[in-house]
C-alpha cells in the first residue's frame, strides 16, 4: 500500500440513489468535488480498484462529503461500500506550501523535547480542532537521547518503525498519550530526513 494515499473513508449511504458519505482524511476539497479517477479499497481486499468520481459536495454541519461514484446507483450498492477506503496514487499528491504537511508523513515520527534533548514518544494521530493537535504516545523517561534516535533512524531507516514497536513491547514501558498543539511556536522543527519532530513545550504542557 506504499504507493497509495487514503483521502477518506466511506461511512454510510446518503439517501436512496447511491450517494455515499465520506469522512475526509485530506485537506484538499477537490479530492471529493472534482470528477475523475479515484481508487477504492474495500475491507478484506489487498489491491484497490479504480472507480470514477462523478461529483461531490461538502456537508459543513457533518464535517464530511457526499459523493457520487459511477456504477453505484442505489442504497444497497452504497451500503456494500461501508468502511471502504477512498485512495489516490502517491504521485497525485499536490505540491505543499511552506509549513504544510501530509498527515501520513507525520504519523510515526519520533518526538523530541528541545529543552533536554530527551525522547517524549511518537506521533500516533492528528486531532483536528481550532489548532490541530499531535497525539503523542508517550514512552518512559529512560529512553535514549536524541543523538541515539537520530543515529538509529539514519542507519536503519527502512526498519525504524518495526524496531521502535519491538522495543516498546520488550521493555514494556508505561505509556500515556499527550496532545501537543501543532503550531510553529511549539513545534518549530519537523525533520523527515531524521524522522523526528522537535517540540518546545511551554512549562506544564508535558511532564517529563
């Protein structure tokens, strides 16, 4: 699935004529409103199939889109697509502006406290609010310093996610999720080359 990017997930039918409700995981409205090819991955499938998006509209009161797909003409067909993922190909991602990021690129990054260079945890989710929040799975304070994390990330880049998960299971550290506002004053550095995020937390925001 590395060549695909999820832009939304089908949550329910809309009406009786095959329209579909999609909860977005993309900040680009045109993904749901501009006609063209999309890809659909149904639960239990390994490979997505191409499907044509005919039209779509946003429901601000629900925070989701209602779309029409070619060949989906009644509620039963729409219901069969519940929990399916709506995808685009990796190469179709729009060019980002400065300080814009794609959500999948942030998930799994190691979070570092700039004040003491200690590892806080890793990003496991993004919560959309007035200011978006990074949800961080906090790990024990006896984790390695930033220099060790960077060394491991650069030396074993293709294996970093598996290694970190394995380390957590074997060491069985106590975990606690924390929320960090994703604003530049608090999150000044996002370094994809080293797979880290550096934060400058105000006093009391986290307890290290």
